[in-house]
């Protein structure tokens, strides 16, 4: 992001342009600065992010301020970082630390408001993120649109995503909230900027349910469909349901039993894996796992006792992840602790 910081950016241009990739006229937003070489460096880096991750890699966030004006934040998308660093298919939830370039513009013009309306009003809203050079100017008001020129070597970035929010709605741990927090700290000349504590690693319950559903859909699509559509092991699942266990707990436990059996030569509950190595072993196994719709039985030897034992192990693991340390593995206690932490039923 140092290239953007050195590009002397003082304005944003909005309009329409023809995109060769999309073969259509689409809206564009252009960062306008007086140092074309640094702008070219920045946009070449953006293109490299996209190439490395094979997905839309640049995060563009707009925060509209109550006092008027707005903030723009530019940085890497977390999902793209996961893909680039090999965590796209991982069951882990790593924390990434990355920089962001933030700029305040004192006036929210009709052009940026129209851009927001376009993006929020369409299910698919493609646009081009570009760079323009202009002779040095102290403010956007002193810029002349006729003097803006394309920057040689700065590729146009086709995008489909941008985030727009108002200051009052910028939640603390979101990208918009962090951008707003940095801006407020700089406005107050806060000497603690750059020395803030990292945000808590504890995830919200809704994040857990989202990650769990994504992981099962990605790694166990056939298994889950057989459970739900073909009612595989339905009698056993219903039996556990009368004891207070949720269907999602049974589905997840069956997937763990299937994975353990394939990893450990038919042994369940990952018993042969050494303590402290389970996370790495599971992550490595899932990287190379795929399922075929060949009609084979999920688990021929599944019993209520076997399934309940895995549900209990999963509950203990989830509680440990949330910071709890239950002293007993009694099912009723574990279910109660999960409910207290909003980890038993998805309310999102």
C-alpha cells in the first residue's frame, strides 16, 4: 500500500467507460494523483493479487461521514488472502494482518452517491477501478477533468464488489469500522495509533455457523445430501434428537466419523492421532478429499452410542474454541453450555 501513499492522490473521478473484459460500458471509479509512476506500481500490485488468488482480490470500502464527505479504504480482501496463502479449503480460521490505504474526501458529490445507488441497486454491479494522473493540485476542487490522463502501465481492475456504509452503521470489527476508527484516531491526533491491541480472536456465533455450513458443503457434499435427502441413519438421528441433540450436531458428527474412518484405517474419533496434531492432520486430509456420488453406504456400523460419543467430542472442542473448559463431558451439561453461548441454535 506504500505505492498508493506515495502517489499524491487528491481526488476521485466517477463516470462510465468501455470495458474490454466485459465488452460493455460500465461505471468506473478512478483514483486521481500527481505521481503516475507510483499509481502504476499500486495497480500492478492489485493485478498481481488477483492473479495469485484467482479471485477478486481488492477490497474497496466507502464510509459516508455524518459531517459530510466520505472515506475510501483500499486493501486486500480476506477471502483472496486465504486462497493465496493456501487456506481456502482449510477448516482453520486464521487471522490475517494486512495494510489499508485510507483517504478522506470532504464532499460527497452527486457522482459518488450515484455510484453507490448503482451498486446497491443491482444484484450484479460490475465496475472498473482505475487510475488517472493530473498535474499537482491541492484539492479536488482545483482539478480539471480535461487534464486527467490514463496512467501508462496501470491496468484497469474489473470489480463486482464494493462496500458502502454510513458512519452510524459502521460496526466495530468490520472493514468499515476499522477504517472509521483509524480516521477518528488521526483526527484526534491519538498518539496510540499504530499501537492498538489486536481485536479479540473470539468469533461471533453466527460466524461459527457460517464456517461450519461452508466446510460441510465444501468437503462433505455427498454425505450431507444423503443424510438429508435419502434420510440415511434417520432413525439414529431421531433417537438422539429426543435427547436434545440438534440435527446439525448429528450431521457434523457423522462427517467427522466418516473422515476419521478414512484417515485412521477404520478407527473412529481420530484416536490414533497424537495429541496436538489433530488440527493439522484434519486440515491436510481435507485438502485432498473429494466425494463421489457412487451410492455407497455412509457408515454401515453407525450406532446411537457411536454417534453420541462423536457429538460429545465435537461439543467439547467447540466449547474449548469459545473459551470454555467444561470439567465434565455430560451431554446435558455440554448442551446447556453451548446454549448459554448461543452456539446451539443458529439465530442468524
